[in-house]
């Protein structure tokens, strides 16, 4: 059935963990060893790292020892646009097998291009729609159409009950959830929090391309996001304190007066932030905090070249207004040297209400 069984590697029920090259063999394994309601998939393009291991462990924990966790390793040619080097993408299957099995995978499915796309590239594909044309979609035209097409194919080929994806690719995750909902796929999509290295850099297979100097500059992505999160916390604290003071209810002028009576040095030094807090809207201040860090990084050597910084609604990835309340995602993409990196964090506005 399998082409490979790593010596000593076991899955959650003590069975040999195996590599499969064809969907038929994988489906036979799921039929034999799967458990209804507890079959999971983690989709990857290989070059696995601790972020992928976290996804696999999350899947294993969710389905338990009786469950079946398949990890797909497939470098999807449909996701590579003009100027993106498909041949340059790292392929490290032996190391991927070691990591996947150690993290709790029951099987690794590493099909050929012909296995996934028999007869050549598909003529009928899934279109990501308007959300797929924003941010990453604008920078990489057609990328999300290719991504959704292969995810749909792999969902059919692996037939899971649950599929696990990382929050680091937030727009991808949102589009997959939308596709599953709109097209009635019988699968639960589970998002897993971004995994970071000790210095804050989001784990990515692309990090290996960074020189030591480029890596120092690249850290500005996570620093910008964390600065924005701290600014939001400060703004929310101002709002909470203003609301608790006498005279804080009612007109905006009264709320502003209440803020001014706080008498804090931080508030006094930043009248703009105080005014925004008084009105209950601080999205612009959050954006500004992140951009300040990125602007400094643009002066570094080597410099950071910003692609986009966006504070968006998780539902459709449109920019939120300055007075936004509720959930949002702060997303950033930039190049350092020849390497393009992305990162994001979820934020909640109005949490102190």
C-alpha cells in the first residue's frame, strides 16, 4: 500500500506511519485505519518547520489517538505567478517525513503533479472572487485561484472531517473558510495561531533565504505588529478610564474633558491619540504605530521595502474605518533583499466597552 515506512515511526495508535504517492493508496489507508469524525488533514507545500509541526500536533490533539492525521506535501504550480520561481522552492521530503511523523502524522501524502492534475493544468478552476484580489491577491495575481483549486482538490482526495491551517496566512485561511461555506464542503476548517521564533519572526520556509543582516531588518515586521497591539492596548485603557470618570457619558466634548482630567503624561503628550480615544475610534493610531516602525526599517541596511500594511475586516479583507469596533486583522507584507515575507496579528477594538 505505501511506498515508505519510516523505521520506528508510529502514529497515534501505534501503527507504522507511512508515505503515500497516490490518492487511491491514501484512501485505502483511511478506509482501513481512519475513524469516523476523526480524520484530519494538514496541507503543506513541504519544507516543513516548527509551524507545520504545531499544526500537526493540533490535529493529533483534536482527533485523539484513534484519529487519522494526513499531511500533504505538494508544491502546487498553480500558485506560482510570473517572476515567482517554482523551481527555487525548497523540496526537502526526507526531512519533512521526519518532522511530520515525529509530530504525530499517520501518513504523508506526497503526490506528483500528474496525480493531482491528470492531463495537465485544470481547465476549470475555483475563483477567489473580490477578496482574492486584495492585498496578497493584488501583489500575486491568480495566486489565490490556484490555492483554492488545489485545496479543493486535496479536500476531495483526502476526504477529511477537519482541515488545519495556520493563522499566519490569514487571507488564505479566510478564503478557504469562505470556499468551504459557499460550496458546501463537508469539512471543518480549524485555524491555528501563528508560531514565532524566539526573536518574534513568524516561522516560514522563506526565512532560510535571509542573510543575518536581512534577518535583522525582517524583524521589523513583527515589531511593527507588536507596536500596533501595544498602541491599541493603551488606547483601550484611555477609553476605559475616561468612561469611568464623572462627566464621561454623553457628548464627545464631555468624554474629551474626562480624558483631559486623567492628567497622564502620555495623554498630555499625544493629544491626537486622546481625541481618538474620546471618540471611541483608534484604528488610525494603530496603523500609524505600525507604520512608524516600518518607516524606520526602510532606512536600514539592508532596507525593508513595504508592499502593504493593512488593517482589515476578517470577513472580507477590506480596510476598516477609523472608528471601527470589533475584530480586525493587521497584516503586513514586505521584501528584504530578494525574500518576500508576510505577517499579521488579530486585534479587537472596543474590548473595554
